[in-house]
C-alpha cells in the first residue's frame, strides 16, 4: 500500500511557522467542524481509525503557511452549516459545495477544488445508463443526504423537482447511502467525480460510474457569516499560494489517483 500522506494527529503535533510572504496569525487556534464521512476528502482510516484525507492534509499545509493551530470537532452534516454560520465553530469542512443559497448562512473561502457530479451504481447495473433512464423507471431509488448538492441534483436534474419524491431515500452520511447502494436497497448514489472515482476504484468491481456529468461544482471551506476577515483572507491567500506552487494538484494526485481506500 502507498504510505498515507500524513495522519491528522501527526499534523496537529507539528509547530506552525508562517511563510514570510503570507499572513502570520500567531499560532491562533482555529476550531474546525468536520463530518469525517466523505472520502477521500475527510474520513476515518479503516485500518487505524485516524481522521485523514485531502482536506486534513490541505488544512495542515495551510496551518504551516499562515501559522494557525487547527482543532477538529466532529459534527453531522445536517447541523454543520447552521452551527458554523452561528459561530459555534471557526470553520467547517466536508466537501462543501459553494452555492448562493448557502451564502445566506455562511461565508465561503475561495474554491479549493472544482468537480463534477457523477452517477454511481452497482457494477452489474444494466437497467439504465444515464439520468433519463433512471428517471423513466419508477421502481428505481436514489440515495441522498438531506440538504446536500447530491440531494438537489437528484431532485432537479434527475427526477422531477419534488423534494419529497418517495424515490429518494435519505441517509445521514454519504457512506451509509453507498452501503445501501451496494446492498441493493437503492439503485443510485450521486458523488462528485473525484470522490466517485475513489469509491469505484476501491470497490473491486462492485460499483461503477454511468452517464454524463450532471453539472459542475466548486468546493470551499465555510466560516460564520461575517467571519473575522483576518482568518478568511489568510486562508484564501494560502489556498492561492498552494494552487500557484502545485500543492493542490499534488494533493489531488495523492488522494484521488494514488490512495486506495482500505488497501
């Protein structure tokens, strides 16, 4: 197996030293809400139980560049945006799509990743191979998390726009929905292209992607509405710096092309 990028606990133990050309926030503690259920962005290592992933490595790099001390707290997706927006946390991360409707509750960082929504099905699925085929069969069910981009794409891009459509089965985490897909309890799960490729690669043929992308989305970190501009500006500067020097691309390669979940 390829060595893990860096375990989150190890990252937190290292002292932060800001880059000279970036803001220095003096080692301040930044409390970050995370779900730990969206591989490969952030999840529990199946071998060790440690919290790892793209976002953890990115935040560790950001912390080094602007001299902050990340402190992570677990929260379910359902409550994350409201909790961060109300100032219970300094930040939130869990592959959060930047959307105008969410800007009413939280502030976003600049995008750190752009992805496309894909249809994930069982490896032996033959009843449909695109969104129209899925929508045309009333017996087919989709897994989704309430309030997420996959939920709204399922409703408005794949089905009929009815948020109470009985063909949607709601799950607290994407991982639970994916397990339901593999078990045959639902027939479709939607995921961004980067995460979908990781799930498919790790499934040993049990899952596959079908159809064309169902739209493009950008991911960002979230902050309380009207958040401290010093923190937001510093993190944005670090993201831009990491994009310019190739760090973001290296993280993409590490987690979306090289890391094999559970292998």
